């Protein structure tokens, strides 16, 4: 069966459609959350607290996520998660208090962390004919499509949020009620995902995975058991340094483009667009037979580190914009390679645990890196320090790239495991 036929299977298509709609709502909700917090508090620091909401669920919710995804069937996990998140999105904007908004936003992130590993673990079940035989090229393209449903919705969700906010202003809505409609639309997109998942009869695990899960003991099902799996230890360092690079660029990007490159808001928008173009290129590059997955992870991470380091060192607009394309391609191909590597080599509860660790590490690392790199740049700026004649954001960005490069040596195959 050809690649097109495998990826065009009805149940996989339903999953992708549901995920695209849900991601559209997520990005609308994320922007609405930032504006809503600013409306309530009038504080940019409070808006920065949204990053902490991305950090804490990974640190505190990962053990809970590991317990859930190893005890329930994936279909039940995903359907229940969608229903819970829909209720939370409906509740979040009802009271204009910062603690109330933070509380529900935090819980939405925790439930999201439970949903994602179940979704990714189900992809091989939906597209493969034999759960004991994996076609790397097909699996990577499927993972790339799944990832595209998330990140491809960023500009669409942003545009829809702007349109809704404009319409609300035209209608004369004031205060926090301007954002209620966005959160409630987000709730509807979770329900659309629920309907899509409910229409799929089975998301696994398959017979082989179920037998493997039955052999696992209770002590093997905790989150930290995932970090003891040799396969996971081979990939997680790569995920961590990818998150470091993404977090640093996310945190320092606006300041770097405005103060160092002198490109302004339009320049930053162009940088984001070029990153998206690079991500698309990265998704196209992964469709290669015979590609060594660990080599792909290392190569993508090296490209990311080199780009960030040179962005900081050169402070060149031309290189920064060209580098954004390379950065997007490297980060995307590495992340897709990491997910595929875990899917191929693990089954049953181990696969669920490994993908929980993957998403927890990515989210935790992204938020932590964003906070630390921003704080480091602020400290240097407050001390009027210009290391090697560089602006603070420029120096921290270069240093982040060098750390990413150093971290690639930790990506390695477990002993006695064939490469792939």
C-alpha cells in the first residue's frame, strides 16, 4: 500500500481534522489569555506569568499524565481530555480575577499534557498494517502532518482572534467580556476534537502492545520509569536542547530584532513567517527512506545550535532571516525524528510513558529556557554589561546556541540497540 493510501485512511484523516480544529482554538485561546491577563492586571509581568503556566504543568502534571495514559485506552483518554478542557475553557473567562484565570489555564495545560502522549502513541496504530513492522518514512510523514496541524494553525488562530476582537470593539463590548466569545469558541473546538475522536472505533493499543502492557508491573508505570528506559535516555537530551534553543529565541526574539537588528515589529513578523517556512521544509525533508533517526535528531539540533549562535555573534539581518528558515527546518526535523524513534522502538505502556516524557521535557524546557534567557539578558542590561562588545540579548542568544551545540553529544543510541 502506497504512502498516499496509508496517510489517507479514514480514521487517521478524522484525527487530523479534529486536531487542526482544536489547535486553531488553542492558538486563539493562547492569545486571548495573554490579552485577558493584561486587561485584568495591567501588568506585563502578569502576562509573563503565562509562561509559568506552561512550565508548572510539565513539572507537576507529568506524573499524573503518566498514570492516566498507562491505565486507560487512548481513545478514552483523548475523549475525556477534550470534554474536560471544553468545560474549563467555558469556565475560565467568567470571573475577571487573575487567580481564577491562572487556575483554570493551569489545569487546561495539565489535561493537555495527558492528551498529547495518547494522541502520538495512536498514530502508528492508525497508519500501520503490522504493529511489529514500522515504515520509518511513512511514520515520519504522519508525525509531521500531526505536528503541522498544531503549528500551522498559529497564523490562522491569530488572525481569527484579531478579527473577533475587532468585531467586539465595533459592537461596543468592553472589559473582560470581549474575550469571553474567544474562550467559548475554543471550547467548541475541543468538542469538535471530541466528535472526531469518538468517530474513530479504536486508537489502540493493539494486541502486541496490550500483551506488553500486561507484563509491566505497577512499579514500572510511574513517570520516572520513562526516564529509566534506555531508548528514552537516548532521545530526551536532544529534546531538552531543542527546547533550550526554541525557548531562548522565543524569549529574546522581539528584543533582538528590535534593539540589535533594528528591524522593528515588521521584521519580527517576517522572522516568524520564515521560521514557519523552515518548519514546512523540515517536514518535507523527513520523508526519506533509510534515514537514520538518531542522526536526523543530532543533525537538526546541530543546525539549530549553529543558527542561534551565529545569529547572536553576527547580528546580521540577512543571516538572521536566512537562519530562521534553517532554524525552523532543523528544529522540526529533530522533533519529528524524536517522536518517530520512540514510536518505533516502544509499544504498550512504555510507548505512552516515553511520549509523556517527550512532551513534558519539551514544554518544561521551552518555558524554563525562555524564563532563564530573558532573566539573564535583563541582568546584563541592568548592569550595563556588554560582553565582548555585544548587547545583552545578542550575547545570551549566542551563548544559548553554543549550549545547544554542546548538548548534541548526549544524543546517542542505547547499548545493544540497532541504529535507526
